C-alpha cells in the first residue's frame, strides 16, 4: 500500500469515528488500554535456498476505543505497537535485526453474552492495517499491508460498566517484499495477538 493509500485509510477511520460519536452513541463510548503478546505463526519468507525470515514473539502495547449501540452490537477500533525483531536464519546461522510493527483495526462487534452480565463474551471481525518499521525494513518500498482480523473477547464486569477482559485476535493479511535482497513473493500471514485490558467508560 502506498503512503497516499495509508493516509486515506487513516482519514476514513477518523471520519467513521466522528460520525459514530453522536450524542446518542457517546454515552456508550469506552476506552481500554491493553498489554499482551504478539505471536507470528509462520515464517515471513522461506526461500527455496533455505533462507528464513521470521518475526520474533514480542510484547504488544496499545489501546481500544469501543462504540456500543445497545447490549449486543458495536464498533471497536484498536491500535497496538510491537517492538519486535526479525530473525534471519541461513545455514544454521542466525542474526536478529530491529523490526517493529504497528497494527490498526476497525471491527464490528457482537456480544454473544452482553456487557451487563457478570461474565461477557464478544466476537468481532473487520479490517486491519499493518505498518512495518525499524532497521530490518528500511529498504522495503512498501512497508504497509492491509487485511482482515477476527477475534474474541471474554470479560469480567467490575461494576459501573468498567470491566477486565482477555482478548485473542488473528490478523490475516498478504505479505509481499520488493527488496532486491529478498525473494519477491506474496503469501498469507497469520499473526496472533493475546491481550488483557481494562474497559473504562468515558460517559456512563
């Protein structure tokens, strides 16, 4: 994705939030700081010559903004930053290089068990944007990919609409590399993020 396309995606997210944050919806806005772990499930690139490039498991920090339209339906946006490394493996020799990730999402959310219950369960799905940075990706022409995301969240109602929750999310997107020293190929990547957080109501 080009820089212009990334900017248009960001503007679209901001515009969507602005439209949704009407007086009727504002009373159901919640903000959630999160911390968790990022888990890549496969090699980023595995070349025929035996070279392997894989993102390392790392800490993920971020936050969520939720807009709920009743006890069952809502919209969730999230951002998470992963200060990871890229591991290069060739002929049993390994090196690691700084390679951070920034994830952004916009998702529809359905509460299988509503927030008002002592224990609640939500399922969500939507669009994701993955931005790569750091020394490992300096030479890439396109550092941004878009794809989908699906997830589930289990929460504990702490009273006053505040809650503690555990979330699992699967980011599904295509990776492509245009670096002269890297095989130019595209494949489907699955990245898992597990997180815990506190939902804080901005307006009861």
